[in-house]
C-alpha cells in the first residue's frame, strides 16, 4: 500500500484526491497540510483517519512514500526539496516553479535523490490527444508544418473574482504564459520534438487586460506565443485568462490536418488533403481513457510501486520553464 501525503488542499487538490480514491487497493492518503488550517481540516473530514498536520514538522513526521504538491507555484520548491531529502516520490503541479532558478534547483534535488518525479501536465492524457500522439508517432501526417493551440479559461475574467495568488508575479511568476502556456509548450514539444526536433526559438506578446477595482494583476492575462522547431515547423499558441474557456490543438502536416477540441476531448479530427491520402486513425481514437487526472494518478502510482522514472518529469518541466522565461524576456 503506497502512503501518500498531500501538501496544499485548495482547488486542484480535489481532483487529485478523487483520482487517488480510485486506486484505494494500491494507495491511500495518510496526511494533509495547508497553510490555511480550514482547508486541511476539510480534507481531514472527508478522509477519516489521516493526519491533519498543523505545520510542516508534524507533516514530515508521518510515514509516507510519496507526496502530491498542490500549493501556489512559488512554494513548490521548499516542499520538493524537503521531500527529495527524505527520498519520497514527488508529484508536483505545473508550472514547476515561479522562476527558472527555483525550477533548476528542484530538478537538481530530485535527480540527486533519484526519486520518482512527475509534473502535472495532465492535458497529455485526454483520449483525443493520446490518439494524436500515436498518429504523429507513426508519422501519419507526413512532414510536420505547424502546431497551433488555443488554451483559455474564463474564471479570472469574472468581475466577482478578486486578486488571487496567480495574478501576483512574485508568487505565480508569469500569468497566462505560465499557467496555460506551460501546458501549451509541454504539449507542442511532446508531440513535435520526436519528428521536428526541439523548439529553437520563441517570441511572446504579453498583455494584461483584467484591471478592476481591487484586482490589479502584476502579470499577464493573455500571451501570444510563436516560435519554430529545428525542422522549420512553426509553433503558435494563444494562452488566455480572458474569453470563454477553450482548448484546441491543431497540427498541420504534409498529408493533412489533425485537430482536438477539448469540448469533445476523446475525439481526434483528421482532414486529409486528398482522398487517396486518406489517413487511418486508430480504431480507439475516440475511446475515452477516462478522466485525465485518474490516468495521471495511475501512471504515478505504478511508477512509485516499481521505483521507475517516468515522463513528464522535472527535467521536462524545467525545459518548459526555460521557454516561459524566454517568452517573457522577449515579450514586447
Ligand atoms: N494541472 C492543471 O491543470 C492545474 C489546474 C489548476 C492548478 N494547477 C496548479 O496547482 C497548484 C495549486 O493551484 P490551485 O488552483 O489548487 O490553487 P488554490 O489557491 O486553489 O490552492 C492552493 C492551496 O495551497 C495553500 N497554500 C498556500 N501557500 C501554502 C504554503 N506555503 N504551504 C502550504 N499550503 C499553502 C492555500 O491555502 C490553498 O489551500 C498551482 O501550481 C497551479 O498552477 C494545475
């Protein structure tokens, strides 16, 4: 039985706890910690028998094998270093950190300790995205020409929402460029790099449109990114906190175009340019893998049980963080 500790009992922690509960025969929650005792108490009420730690010291006193870290970006580092020093497997939410120096230190810590480490790029596990990965893996679109993504969420544009940590540069780092852009950059490099080589340059245009009384963000809420892979293939993404929620990935290749829209997350749409170029899509292209958080947790727990490294790891997330910082530095 894998014993798991949770650090950060806010919004996204709920999704991980539900995913963990799906594997109760293999793993169980043993401890929860949050800077706000009200938050950890709620988790303690739902998961009876766990230790609701009042501080870090009492949390680390609990015997455990793995931790899930779901605190704001700036605070990931201290908990990752503490967990790595104890030899624990670590699942850490994205973006890896609020800045590049922290991300590099965290990656060095898990590599030095040799612990299982995974970062929460959960968009990889949608059924349509997995089918797209398989299609590109067998070069099913021919030579790759371009990747285009729109990733937006509507919550923060709502006038009833006040300032949150993710709008504060000192706690979050970048805004939409880090929050959503980390997903876009991970997805594009994961899908394209095997065939198109690494991303070799990236430009950004960042803007802050949300400005209302009591809510003046110190980071961006819209990022327009464009770059190029080593093969010459193009990358572009619009990552946005304004506008209704939308997540669309499009890939253009020599044989056609493939598209996934997360309003229908388990379907891969492929359009071939010519009929005799019809592209065969996997039989299971429209088969759901299930909730991406559950798929992600399953992979993590298997790796912990087998003491096996897995992707996307901290080194991958460090490379994403590097591109986020380059986009921010190049932003005009
Ligand atoms: N993979 C995804 O799709 C996804 C989605 C949402 C959030 N996230 C990431 O998850 C992390 C948490 O985001 P969230 O939306 O759950 O935020 P949140 O504000 O809802 O929750 C954060 C929790 O951490 C607690 N906290 C703050 N500082 C702490 C500290 N120093 N020590 C202990 N607890 C502390 C807060 O009290 C709060 O309960 C962020 O890194 C975010 O980017 C990822």
